[in-house]
C-alpha cells in the first residue's frame, strides 16, 4: 500500500468515524439518562436525510434552509417519540421501553417505505462539495474534512451544555438518580425532552452528511449505521460524550483499515462491529470512558 | 381432577388436533393449509422465545440467528446431490456439504441440535450480561450469522441461498413438532426446575442466595430455547422451499417477539393464542401489499403497510396492555372444569396442559 | 479447631475503593447458638452478611464453615454448604405462589433433573411429591400453609418475612442468617418472633446469626453479640455486658450520654 493510499484510507476512516460519532452521541445521551437503547434513533437519522431531500426537491428550498428545517423537524420528532412511546413507560420494567423503541423503529422505517418506497434515491449535493482538492495523489472531497470538523464542533458545544448549563446539570442529575432528581425539583420531563431533541437533531445532521458522502438515500439506510454507532457508544463507554466520539472514530478506522489491508474480509465488514461489541461487553463492559455501576444486594 | 383424568383429557386434545389435521389435509385449499403450517411454526418459535425471555427473563433478540442455523443445516441435509450440483453455481459446494444427506426427521433434529450447540457456546460468554446488553449482543450474534451465511459461499451458496428445498414439512410434521415443543416446555416449566427459572426472572440475587447456580440454569433455558428455534427454522425452510440470508433479518425476530409480547410474557397459552391470531393477521394483511383489482380498475398495493400496522400494534400493546392477552395465566383443565360446573377444585389459574 | 464452632471468620475486611466498609471482623459461632450482630446504620452489618454468603469477596480475611474454607465461593455454593439467609428488604419471588417459593428453596437439594420429568420417570414424580410435601410442612411451621396458592407478592408484610424464612429453611441450612427479621413489626409480632426463632432453632438444629435494630429482641434472644461501628468491632460479649459497655452507648447515643453511663 502506498503512503498516498494510506492517507486516502485514513481520511475516509476519519469521515466515516465522525459520522458514527455524531449518531453515537444521541444513543449515549439517551442511554446515559434513561438506560434506554433508543432503537428509533437510526430512523431519525434516515428521516433527517429524507427531510432535506423533500425540502429541496418538493418545496424548492435552498439547501442550507432545507438542512435547518430538517434538523428542527427531526428534533421535534425525537421529542414526540419520547412523549408518546417512552414517557408513559418510565415506571415500567426497563425492557418495556426498549420493546417500545423497537416498535417505533419498525414503525418509522415502514412509514418511510410506504411514503417514499423502498428504492434508493440520489440526493442533491451543493456544488462546492463536488470539487475535490487534489494534494499530490490524494483526492479530498470537501465533505471528507467538513464532517470531522463539524463533529468536533458539535462535541464541544454539547460538552458545554452538559457541564456548563443548568439543563446539563439536570441531565447529569437524572443520569445519577431519576427519583431523587424529581424530588430535587429538576423538571425531569423537560430535561429528557431536550436530550431527545438534541440527540435527534444530531442524528439528522449525520443523516444529512451521510447522504452527501454516500450520495443516495433509502428507508433502511439507518439500520446498519445505527447499530454500529450504538456499538461505538458502548465501546467508548455508554453515557460518555467523549467516549462516543472516540468510539465512533476508532470504529471507522477499524472498519475501513481492515478492509483496506485484508480485502478478502470485505464481505464480513458488517460483522466487525458486532464482534467488537461482544468483545467489549465481555472484557470491558464499561467501555473506554464509562463509570462502573455496582449492583446493590 | 386426578392425574389419570388429566392425561386422558390431554390425549383427547391431541387426538382432536390429529382429527382436525386429517380433515384440513383433505378439505382445505393450499393457501389455508399454508397458513395453518405457518401457525404451527410460529407457535414453536414463540414458545421457545417465551421460555428464554418470558420465563427466564433473558431478553434475547437472537432468534433469527438460531432459525437461520436450523434452516441451513436442515436444507443441506435434505437437498439431493443433484440439486446441490445445480444450486452451487459459484465454486461448487464443499465436499461435506455435497455429501451430507439425511431423512427429514433427522435433518430437522440436526438443525435443532446445531442451533442448540451455538446457543450453548454463545450463551457461555453472553448470558453474564444484563437485560438490554444481552439483547443487543444476541442481536449482534444473529447479524454475524447472517453475514457469515452471505459469505460462506461453499456452504450456504451465499446471497443466492437455496431454492427447491424438498417440501416435506406438511401439517403432520409441523403440528407434530409443535406438540412436542409444547410438551417439553410445559414439562420443564412444571417441574421444580421451571420454578427455579421463574425465580431467576423474578429476582436473580435471591435465587443465588437460595443455592441456585443462576448461570447454569440460564444456560439450560437458553440452550433449550435455541434448540426449538432451530427446529422452527428447519421446518420453515422446508415449508417455504427457498431460503437466503435476507430472510433472517431482524424483522423475523421482531415478528416472534411481537407474538410473545402480545400473548403475554410468561404465558404459554398466550403464545399459542397470539401465534394463531398474529399469523392469520399477518397473512391477511398481505392483501394490502398486493395490488387490488376492482373491475378493470387497479389499486396499487402499499408495500410496508403490513409492518406499519404491526409495529403500531406492538407499541399499543406495550403502552396500554403490557401484560398482553394472558398476563402470566395459563389454560388448565381444572379451570375449564370448574367453569362448566363439573366439580373439581377451582383452578388457581396456574394449572397446566400436561399436568 | 473447636468442633463445636460452626462458623469462624478471621479478619474479614471489605474495601470499596478507598472506603473500608468492614475491617477485621472476626467471630466464632458455637453450634446451636443465637448470635446478634448490631450497630448503628451503615456500620457494615449487611456487608458482613454479604461476605459470609459469598455475595462479596472479602478483600482480606477468611471464612471457615464447619471446618471447610468458604472464602471466595459464589453464593450458590455457600448455600449448598449449608448457610441460608434472608434479606433486609425482603426478596421473594413475587410472581410465584407461596408454595413455589418454598419449593425453589428445596431445589439446591434436589437430585433428579428436569429431563427426568420430561420423560416422566417415576423417580422424578416421587421426588417432586416429596419436595411438595416437605414444603407444605415448612409452610405449616411458619403458619402460612393455608395461603399456599396465593401469589407471594400479595401477602401482607409480616407473612412475607415468615415466607422468606420458610424458603431459607427449605435449603436445609445448618446456619441461618437473618437480616433484620423484626423490621416493621409491632411489639406483639416481635414478641412472637422471639419464640419463633427459638422454635426453628430447636426444631431444625440450627445456628442463628441475626442483624437487628430492635434492642428488646436482641437482648432477649441472643446469647452472644458483636457490635460494629464504622466497620470496626467495638465490643463483643453477652447482652448484659454489651448493654453497659460505654463504647456501645457512645456509638448509639453519642458521647455525652456515654459520660453519664
């Protein structure tokens, strides 16, 4: 492998990893405070991409405006999903909410199939993204760098919210003990809604960028990236934002580099993440940045 | 009611089922028979998942994986060498795949046993995990099975899968296995071992303090559950006569989970009833997805509509009737007896089919 | 080693990170005795129970039960060896019937496997019947036989405590650990409990170790006791001696009262 190819692969890994990271943040935030694997997250990701497609092709909105509208819509959708399908189950056994989220995931995916059909569609890309920069033998699409930079910005913004604002304090309180947070006057439902809003907005952002990077969309597009991002979140230590980002990037590298170095394994690409997951759960269930929770007898 | 009476009643029930199958075989059209077949297979799958999740409290999302294993093992054993020659167009089949051959009953059993073996092996590391992590890890296992099935071309024929699998799985086989599954699981749950499984579901810590080797019992339940999932997969392969990796997506597990949750976690009766009801509904809703002709006017079918309805139904059940159809109650002859005023002690609602 | 000592712990210590929950707990329980483990909230009493029953692996120290080293064994092995326990915050199998709860306790002594009952082997039926009968007898001992088919979680509080004891007895223990058996009981019920504990001790040939806050019960029933405070054993002896021990009074009531004593 030439150094140029390696750099090309590294850049691709970074882009893919950053996309995983953005999705993983949503999983990790919701799991951190509700102990819920939000299966519907991957469908929010998919809908984010579709909303832009619609905004541009149906309502002829300028691209940036369509993006903004999509993020706002999906944030609202995330809040609605929580309100309807998860909030009534706060006192139920933990798995009930998980089953509900599996239901919501299938529901949104199939609603998308009903309305948009299961065929892939090409998406509009702003022109400036089509112009590759050529550095020596390395070809760089602007999106390749755009995504990682944006991811870091989002992460910093989130860390600010979580550690420097009152809402963030609420989030941290709920993640420690939801009952006590009620008693301490935290507006639990509001904080959880905000969490869903932020997580869903980020999922939409990554869905939109995913559509730009691999320029087509279809209703099932969220499933595999969603699983992988969740795995990235577990790998990084569920509940930790930094962990989600690091986990996402590492997963991106593992995936692309393994295929680059061992082309024979390309067919098994989608299995890597799950093998990593099982390994992490067995040997370090708390992940890279997670805190240990003791069972009380 | 004493044991003798109950045995007679159970034998009569099985005989009635036999009579019904005999009648159905002769009088119903192919479409209805197919639905009956699917009912039997779905009940087997639901019972096995209920054992794992409803009775032992292990949230497993790996059913599609075990079914795939059962389906592939069984198909390889019942496809004829000639069929294998024509199927494996890329690179040919591995020698042992080419040579493997067995009668249907052995092939089905082998499917179940290999699935059970996998359940045992992955249970070792995975069953130490708590509920939702176990769910996602078993889901991961199912995905790995699927990816492997796509890539191990010399064994599974890759993405093309198998076509023309001999259609041995008729009503007799399917309902026969269904009765066997029900019998074994009822006996298991009725024994004190069954009480222990339910104890683990209710409070793992207390079970440990009572001297229960929790891990071993979980492994037992998981292995038995995977065995019957494998059997279900094997029957399904011969029933549908075609399999490929795409068939064993998460959706398949979702359908089984839907039956178990709707019937009631921890109720075998519920799984049987919901198995019947949901299979019929699933087939009935297939109509929605196909084009409809009214005179010369064609209404386009709506792909995806079926799952929209079903996922919505699952959400509604989990939100408004979490205990499902039956809660944890079971059918019992005692309860029927006391309803009909035939004396006998009023059932506590915890009697059982094969008591 | 003295043959009449059932359980002997030496220097049991439990540290969670930087926090030492119990430090150097050493105790010896003579066969057939009723011993109390007392101390203010958070003194480390339940932690001691958890170390003895295998739920925690002690950071240091040893646990010898009837001449057998138990340190580091998992809880189910400890139970099989003959130590049963109840929990401070009652942990029944709530969805199961009263009878099933006790039968589950018998499982650890059960010989036939589930396969025997799938294949309808007579041995399985015989054993099942024996377990059922013995479980009913145990329910009779705790006065719950008439409720055998009730769901455990539907029982009133006091009955749940007694069911938990019946379930523990079903494991055929030699040593019974009771974690606050009188919690939430009124004086009359507590009085009955004293007689009950003595009765099962005699009937089942038990040694009893109990954690309790109710001083009346502890003073009346225990022959010997250990007092923990901040994880350290501050006193040990007969009830009368403990009652007048200034260190104990200080731990319970604060320093100023200790001076008056």
